[in-house]
C-alpha cells in the first residue's frame, strides 16, 4: 500500500463499481485493483515508460496486463478505462 498520494489518484469509492464490474471471479486476486488503477493513472498523467513505473505500484507487467484488458472496447465502442475516466 502506498503512503504517498499523487495528483492522478481517484478515491476507491469512485472507481470500485467499474473495477469490480470488470472482474472475472476465477481465483483469488493477489494484487489490489485500486493500486493497479492508480498506477495506470500515474502512467497516463506522467507519460513515463512502463518499465520506469515507481516501485510503490504493482509490477509494471501486471499493470500493463490490466491496462490492455481495461482498454478493450465493448459492444458500444467504449472501454472500461474511458467509462471510468468520464465519470
């Protein structure tokens, strides 16, 4: 869990419905989805490279994997990432 707050952070309550709605319930998760979300926002805001992601966040490969999944468009042509950022 990070101690430092970043300008790109969104509260857990704001983002929880989106993250839980996209979740597949197959096995217990080992990573905090909110931390992955915060890492994605940090990357988008800062423009840093994936491999330069701060160590306070989950591993960059994990974050990239979720980013790819959350960026996939649904039948309406919008991704989960777009929907969450518009709200």
